[in-house]
C-alpha cells in the first residue's frame, strides 16, 4: 500500500515529510519516482497529468492538495473513486483575512492616503460608518462563508449570494439569478469566492459589473477565469468601479504585458491570499484517510456533475 504524491513541483518534499508523519504506515512516492501501479491506494495530487490516475487499479481515493477543482474537471478519465477536496481551516482563515484587508483599504481609503503621502498632503477623507459600508460575497461555499462571517464579525454589513439557498448568521443571503440585481445594487464592495466550473467561467461579466453600485470596488480571491477581464477593465476605465484588488488570474503568472499591471485602479497580488501549508493540510488529509479506512464519510467530496 503506497501513497502517490504530486504537488506539481511545489515543494513535494515538505508534503512527503508531513504526510509520512501523519500516516507512517503508508510509504509515500513522489510522481516520477519508480513505483508499482498496483501498490498505489491513495493519490494526493495537484494539477496532476490528465489520464495518469486511471493507471492505478487499486486506487481507493484521490485527494486534492489545494483549493479548487478545475484540474479534476479537466480530466475526463478520472477513475470511479471518491475525490476529496482540501478543506483546511487555516486556508479559509487566511483568505478571509486577505479579503478583510482589502475591504478595510477600500472603505478607509488607505490607497488615497498613500498617494497623498507622496505629495506631503494632509487631508482627511470622508467615509461612512463601518455598518453603512456593505460587503457582498459571491459564492457561499466553505471559503465564502468564512469570508462573509469574518467580515461581519468586524462590524461591516455583509450580504452573500449563491445559486442555492443559504443561511449564515449575521449575513443577508440571496440566491438565484432573480436576486442578482438587488444583491449587487446594495453592496459597496464585491468579493468573488465562486469556484471555477463550466457554469461560472466568465460569470462575472459586463452585466454583473454594470449592476454594481457606482464607485464600488471588486475583490477576487477565487479563480481568474470566473471574471471576464475585458468587462472588468471597461468598468474601471469609465469610472463605474473605483478599484479592484485581484489575487487570481486566468493566466498565471500574469503576463508582463497585461493591462492589470499598470492600471491605476488595480492592485495585483500573485495568488497568495490562501497559501496551502503542508504542516496543517496534511493533518486534514490524513484524518480523511483514516475515516475512509473505517468506512466513514469524508468531506468535502468533488461533485463531478457540478464541476466543483
């Protein structure tokens, strides 16, 4: 019985060390090393080569080593075994902190003060009280719920939208396409936490940005391809949106010639809002392995039909 490990070149040795510490009874082989396909019982992977996982006849389950599921969506040859996504609470907390930072920055106008400092200008900007500045969260799954809850705890008015009905304490929840206009029109800053799937690709388009409040802000902590880039740039160029903080992009690294780099209303960070650390994530994965061995339910499972 062997674990196949492939974090797509991102520090496989740290993962091997932590997984071996959590599951010492199972040897760990990194993809590319000599391995007997018949021995592999668990695959722990991120962005693994499509088609490879069907080579392991005794595979019991596949574990994702990062947030998101687009690499599984792209592999139409996945074997018929459970695919377990990564639900590390540490990642969700980090992403919520990142989102809160930008909500504070946009609300308190810290970017303006940074610009004023360069010109030695002493001038206080007018802002509304915290409870009157409303943040909206697109997507109320595990990450979106954490983001909405933490921002609400900080004193902001928070709304959330999802395709299905949700209920979160302290958050005004909307669902379905009929409620989109009301949700967008009542928010000062929108945070995208939607997963990338065939249903959400370019979901945030010109109609979405046009329905947002004049002078509103946009934060993306999810996946770049959920956003239609040209529509976002157009909304920023004409001043309908006052700013955007983007941490995820359709192509990464972001090409040096992309207009986001030099746009005066765009803040770029290199997909760092929710870094995955083997030290905490391996314990979450190992717990699900133990549950599988005992015949218990595991969470969260990849929904093959929905694509997330």
